[in-house]
C-alpha cells in the first residue's frame, strides 16, 4: 500500500483534482510503520459545524521575515494551490514583492538599487498558477524596510512609484488572474505618513490597472502586540476600543477613496475581545463604503516560541466572531506554512484536516 507521500507525489504528476486531494488527507490501509489506518474515523464535534466565516484567501509569504523559508519549486507550489482550492480558497496574495534586498521578480528598478537577483520569477509563477487553478492573484507592494527602521511610512512611496508600473506592465496586463493590489505597509495606529502613503500608492495602483481593487492588513494594538523577538506573549499597555475607533475613523476617512478593503490581523487581541473590536471594524468599514475582511492568523501568538500553527479551536473562535459581526471575507496568514499538508510543520496538515472536518469539505 502506498504511503501518503507517494500518493501526493503521484497526484501532483497526474494533476489530480480536489476530491483525490481530500482523500489523501483521510488515509486508509497501513502507514509506513505498519500501523493500520481507518479512513472512516472522524472527530466527534460538540459544536455546530460550519458556523463561521470560511477562509477564502491566503497570503503567500515567499519573502519571509520571521518564519523559515520552505524552498519550494513550482511542483510544490502547484500542489499547494491544489490543497488551497480543495478547502475553498479563491484568492492568493503575495504578501510583498520584495523586502529590503530580497525580491520576487527581476525588477529593473530594484536591481539597480542593490537588490539581489532572484533565481525564479515568482510573480510570473504565482500568476500562472492562479490562472491554472481558477483563482485571483493580488500583488503585495515592495517593502524597503525603512518604515520598520524609522516609523515613517512615507519612505515606501518612492520605490513603489516604479514597482507598481513595472508590475502592471510585466504581469497585470498579461494575466487575467491578476485581480488586485495589497498595499503592504503594516500599521496599527496613527502612524507618521500612513494616510498620505496609502492614498498615494492606492491611487497609482488603481490608475495604472484600470481601477482594480486594493486592500490593507493592519494590526490592532492589543495586549498581544509584542515584539516578535522577545519572549513575552502579552503586555500591560494596549489600545482601548474607543481609542481604536477614533484613530481608525480618521485613517479610513483619509484613505477610503483609494483603499477598497481592510483586513485587520486578528491575533493581537484576546479571544473574549473579538466581538467588541470586530464590531467597531465593521461599523467603520460600512461608514466609509469599504469591505471589511479579517486576516485570520493561522499561527499561534500565545506561545513564547515564534511561530507554530495555531490550535484549531482558536482559529474557529476567530472565524465564528467574524461571521457574527458580518465580515465580508476571511483571508489568512498564512496557508502554506501553517495549514498546508505539505508544510514543514507537521501540525499544519492536522490543522487542515480539522478545518475541513469542521466545514464539511471532505
């Protein structure tokens, strides 16, 4: 009897569809250690199934900052797109097309600025795979790192003046899968230069692409908004709900003409705070005619070790809150590391199985 790895390898070569990939996660026969497997077994859930907003989008973290690189080639990426499709994902978002000196495509502008030549044109690959699997690809803008060094967002505008035009000319006008833009600067509160930077970059993205949508994914300055390099998992100082509403009302007022959606990262607040913050986020988005998404983090912020796949019930609680509050879409950071059956983390495949049991997509 072939083991799971052999099955998946043959499945990728034969271009199998979602039903076979689903069965790959429900093994039968014997494993490679000779242990009998029973594919009829399923978790006995004591909560209502599918009572949550399903994840239909994911970031692609190919320029990694604080999680390990998986060193996949096109065959592994193709297989991952199949896993995504099988659980209902229709949108993939390159989180950034470059970070400091590492870039995802051979940008003439960024190479002249000292960035390193990539071995593969990842943006072209992602556009092709999205087109092949019937998904939409959104492009994340370049992150120079200067914002993280200085706290001033305005530094990101200059490089992206060139990057946006390059991206559209090379990929956007070529692939029908190119569906939108992610303005990748991550903020949490009133940040120097943020409103004008989001407006400027959002305006250029829309003008060059004929009005394709844009979104941002900020974080809530909650009790779990700690330095990733520290051993702490919480802090005493955290933004209150009223202050959060005041600051983001000002930001939305300044950016809503050129930013179509906001996907707040959901991992920086506690689980019993979700409804309060989510309700405010939805109210503000509705006020300014923006889509309200959630960035349902599939990694765990409650551990001093950075970062492992999240416990399924924690992800469930967040997605259930998003449904209660009427959110429009759930995306995640990030499927390939933290939910994929072929992730370097074995827990990720188990999270994938638990998610699909809950939503009944096997």
